[in-house]
């Protein structure tokens, strides 16, 4: 629809819409388009850990950064929950995990020795842990295959062990 302004020139009807009306129309358009925009957006790439056990666990991770090895901990993760450990693309193909079961005792560990601390920590380097005032803990290796995001799952030990 065309309107004439004060000087007699034709203008679109939209030019005569009040600012409030224009903002309302824009808000409706955005609300209608938002679900389709969100569906087209890729999922965030993060490193997550799911605690599928019946206990609260403490988790530490180790990984290679551009500046060298790093270890971080402790994430305290309740039973049957998941938590994002690192936001963004997984920093290296191999992630190392050390976890302890706060309620029943025991741990998830491996042969790769890295530095940890009893309290919350972010440690650069994985060598000379004790000389630098840290503990050495055995981490197990997780191969992410260069995935952008990865979820690690801790599970309870199997109740039925093979009989010998």
C-alpha cells in the first residue's frame, strides 16, 4: 500500500509505521524465525563427563595444549549426572582421566603419570610432580579420535566377574 508524505511523494506504508509498531513486528518475525535458526546451528563442542555410578566422584583430566601438558581437577560430579569439563573444541586427541569414588572408595586410573593436588588445581607440565610440590597420579587414556566434542562415561564396576 502506498501513502503520500507531506511533500506529496509516495512512500511505503512501512515508513509510516510507528517505532513501537515496527519493533513489535520485528520481535514477532524474530520469534517465528528463531526455532529454524536454532535448528540450523551446530551443537556446541565440549568435553563432558557423565557419572553413571551410584556415588559422587572427583575427576581430574590431563591433556596436551599448544604450550605443553596440563592437568586440571577436581570436578565433583554427583551420581547419575553429567558435567562439562572443558567448553569448546576438545584440546587434544588424547585426554587422560583420573577419578576417585568419594563414597565407596576406589578409583579409575591408568599407567600415565601426571600431576595432581588434593585441592582444586590447574597445573602446567606433567613431569617432576613431587619436586614441584604435587602428587603423581596414574591417569587412563581416552582416544577421542580428533572429535570436536566428546563425552566420557564413568560406570560402576561389573558385579558379575568371570569365574576362574
